[in-house]
C-alpha cells in the first residue's frame, strides 16, 4: 500500500511536468494558474506571494 502511494505521487508529479513541457505554446499565465495549488503547498503563505510573482513575470 505504501509503495502504491509513492507510485501514485510519482505519477502525478510526472504528469504535471509533462503538462508543463507539452503546453509550451500555451500562455504562461495559464500554467501559473494551473500551478497555483502546487505553490500553495510549497510556500508558507498559502502561495499568494509566489503566485503574485509568477503572474507579474508574465508581463
């Protein structure tokens, strides 16, 4: 069960990376919007600052 859980997390991470690479023509703001939930789990401030920086970086 533990191995299956690790495999599931690895698969999800792989799918996220694949989406990022495959969707290069897509505007970066769309990818930032899709990555916002991931940022919220990484940054201590619920991802608000990280999302702000990414959105500002799009121009």
